[in-house]
C-alpha cells in the first residue's frame, strides 16, 4: 500500500475533516488534547472537507472546525511552511471563532470556549524542547490565570517528536507518528491496525482509494511545498553567504584601522595609507581622535 502525506492541506482535511472522519477526529483530539482520555464523545464537523470545484483556485479549503457536545469549538490547522504573519493569523482565527458565536442581542455569557490546535511541520519555539505546547491568558508577573480561560492555543511541533515505532506509548504518540511517517509505510503497523480509528485513517490515506482529481491535487500541493522549501533554503544560504562576506569585510576593515592606530606615532600618513590601504582622510581622522 502507498499512503498520501497527511501533512499536506488536502490530505489532512480529507483524513480528519471529511464526513466519514468523526471517529478519527474524536480519537485524534482526545489523544492530543486530553491525554488519551475519552473526554470527547461526540462532535460536529462544522465545515466538512470538500474537494476543489474550480481548477486554478489558490485554495478552496477551510480549517477544520469541530463543535464539541459541551459547546467548545476546536479549530484545527496543519501548517507545513512557516510563512510571514503565521503567529498573528493563529490569534486572529481563534479570536474570530470566539466572537462569531455571539448572535446579535445575545449576552457575552453565551460565548463558548475556543481551542486553536495548530500542527506545524517546523519548529516554532526554539526555547522549549517538548513537542506539545499550550498557551492561555495569565497575569504577566505572578502568572495568575485569567478568571475566564475561554481561549487556548495548542501547538504540536512535529520536528521535535523523535520516537520510533517501538517507542510509541500513548494515543498522542501514535497519531503524531502517523502524521510524520504515513508516506514512508508500506503496511499498517500492528499496534495501529488494532485501533479502529487509526485503521480507518490509513484506509482514507490509501492512494488506491483516491480519484484522479484527488491524486492530482495531492501531487500539486506536494510539489508546491517542495518548491517553497527550496526557495526558503536558497534564501537562507544566500543570507548566510552575504553575512559571511560582510563579516570578512568588516573584519578586514577593523584590522586596517588597528594597524593604522599602532603606526600613528611611528610613520607618516602617506606611508600608513600605503601599508593599510586606508585613505589619507581616514588616517587624519584617526590622528584627531587618538
């Protein structure tokens, strides 16, 4: 079997956000958000996955939104590329999901909590080692919780997860491993096949079950991600090169100035200029400031 890459926008929404994905999404959220406990029993996928109808559209997909039986709204997003403004977009989407729940004339008491769950294929927080991070409102100095904890930001940073198949211990571990390694697997691992929701996720991810249009869309997104990462790598390499060149230039300049300063009491300006390559004006300025 060949499985599609769940980290692309198309595949992630097909696996976790389609009409047949309710049990999969419940298992996934219980694993990531609630330590594998069956906290979520039922949910409603607010905007189920739909394949693009108009070819050429940049994106016809929406974030996966699930409304829990308790009234909480969970907004789930898979992000592969670290684009500019990404951090602000997460806040905007969470705040928007929180505010649109209120109809005209309703009291603020009707607002339900929102959890923004973001899975990234890149490192967001260099200063922390854990692969799952949670952010909520706290007082700046004493870290006291804000009385209402209605907004929570949860991040799963995939590059920080390094466990092998034999080291998987929890429901969260297995789902994160699925996101990372599904395209590399030829068969469904026994420990995952024994879990109905994971077995179903692999079945949806099986390339053999996709239509030609779906395969084309999956390939298009994979190529786009590959190209964008190539552009980012090239820009980074160019920046490093320019930084090194600038550093060498600055180092050479500093060395010239150091030699000139040491020679001021021994040589005349013209000789110092010939030795260091500095202009006469620069040497004269050094004399004035020394």
